[in-house]
């Protein structure tokens, strides 16, 4: 590791998220390391909002490592499902659900919903804590509007990306290059907001 790089723990084991965070924060001399490298135990996401869950995860990682920690809590909100799966996006089909299982359940629930009613948005909240007792953590957020398709397209991305249609680019999130996705996505927006704060 470059001596000028400061380690920051990412309170996630998601390889896709780690890649996106590392790419976007490298310019700030932040070496983003997954909490699994420190054997940080998973913490129960007992919050009822993205903000609460992100705070719980970041504080847990900071407590166990003694390092600054960052967490994101993100998910997809489907209007026809009254905002579901929301904070339960990663475990929509069950605690250990795979992306394929979550997507299958989503499509099942949207079977009779017409195209114009399949509007959706990704939300992302990022929390940055300097230490576990940080009483003023940095909280940034982003939202990305789209629509849910009937079938998967593309192999980039993860989660619901193959079904999330992006009107501005006439393709799914999974068909975008990582660079374009980072520019548009909910996580990209939240990370840029974080970059702006870190640059002050």
C-alpha cells in the first residue's frame, strides 16, 4: 500500500460495491478495504431506513477495526409494490437470497403490472465515520430513476441491474460500462457528494 494512502474499511462484502468505491475514491488517497479482511462480524440491519442501516454497519466496522469506516445502504424501490423491496432489496427472497432469486421474486410480483406502471428507482445512502464514536458522520445520498423490464439484458453490474431500464440511455444498468454507470447511478451520485465533502 502506498504510504500516502489512508485505509478506510468498507462495511460490505459485496465485490461489486467494493470495486465501485475503490475506483471512485482512489483519487482521494483512500485505500478502500473490505471489512472481511479484518474479520469484522456482520451486524444485524435492524434499522427501518437506508440511513439507519448504513449508520449501524459503518459504526460496527469502525468499532471492530479502529479505522475510519464507510458503509452504503442501498436498494430499489418499486412504485407498483408500494416502495418494496426497499431496505430489504438484498434479502427480498430470504436472508441468504441470491441476485437470481431476488430478481425472480420481483418479476413474479410484477407479472400483471403494465410497462408504464413498472417505474422504479435505486436509492443509496453512504455514511462515512472517522471513528466509532463519530457524532457527526458524513451522510450522502443519491437516487436513480428507471423502470423494471420483463427480462434481463446485459452482464455488467449486480443485483437488479439486468432488469433496471435506464430511459436516458435506452438500455439496462447492466448494459452500461462501469464508467457510464458510475456517472449515472445512485451510488455514483452519493459517492460524488462524498467526494465533494472530502475535497473541502
